[in-house]
C-alpha cells in the first residue's frame, strides 16, 4: 500500500512538471477566465488549503485530539500529500499556460517549488529514517557476533597478541589478508580473521549511521524552510484571489 502510494505521488509530481514544461507548446490566454478555468481554479485552491488545515490540526492539541478520535493522523497525512499535489495540478491547468503577470509567474513558480520541496523532503526523510533503522539492527547483530568472537579469543592470548598490530585503519584493511592461513603463516586462526572483519564492518556501519543522522538533522532545517515557503505560497494565492475579485469575475462571462 505504501509503495503504491509512493508510485502514484511520484507520477503526479512528474505530471505537474510536464504540464508546466508544456507552456512553450500550448498557450490559451482566455482559458483562465472561462467557466472551466474558474472551476479548476476554485477546486485547485480549495485542495491547496488542505495541507494548511493539516498543519493546524497537527499543532493544536485539543483540535488534534478531537479530529483523530474520528480520523487517524496517517489518513490526514495522505490527504495532505495528495491534495498538496493534485491542487497545484488543477491550478496549473487553470492558467492555460498564460504566464504574463508577475504575480501569476511568482505564484506558479512558488507552487512548483513547494510541491518539489515537500515531495523530496517527505520521501527522502522517510528513506533515510528507514535506512538508519536497518543499519542499527545490522550493527546490533555485528556487535553481538563480535562479543562472541572476543570471548572465543580471550581463551587464546597468543591470537590476541597477533591482532594488536592490526588495530588501526590500515591494519583492518590489510589484516584480513595477512592473517589468512597459508603455508608460510599457519598460526592464524579463523577467530582472528573474523574479529578483524567484524571490527571493520562495525566501523563502516557506525560511520554510515552518523552520516545518515547528519542528513536527517539537516532535513529538520528543510522542514522549516518548506513551511516558510508554504506560507509564502498562501500569501501569493491570497493576492491572486484578491486581484481576480478586484478586476471582476469573468469566469462566467
């Protein structure tokens, strides 16, 4: 179900980009003022307000408790995501690829930026969190195997002495090769090799987890930026609606 939703949302975002990129091939200056253009504008604008409603519900605890007693937050999040993509598609169709006023251009550009930032952040953050969880599980298993190997080596002091020169970074890199049993060096044991390989894997995993967590922290900044961009979008949308009302409703003309 989750994978299907990701595919659908990805397809809708691609459709949004294709519709925007179609302006060199199609322009209908009068479409935005027709009945069909007006209906698309109203429907798209209404859907674009759904993410705002979701954000309000999420941050006001009494309202959140009231709403979630009837609808799960996961369902509200799905509405937020779908409305946040379908709404801009309808609004973009409403324009008829007529990008002439500075306000219209700014509103269209901001709409695409908000959708892309939300899409990228939402799914990248989810993938990063999933990757961190998987790597931590693997790290726990490796640490358990390493402790078992260390217990085995504790009964072989001579093998521990052999491992000491390979404790550094380059030692771990070449130790697995140098310690493998061969005709000239029969003293190596499988436990020694296993200890080096496990320590190398653990070090790599710990570095990968720190890197992913750094990216996750960076995305907390992205979230604030996405929210700021969203409010800028709503401000431009309000100005656009005000301008349309000020110059007269020509949709039904």
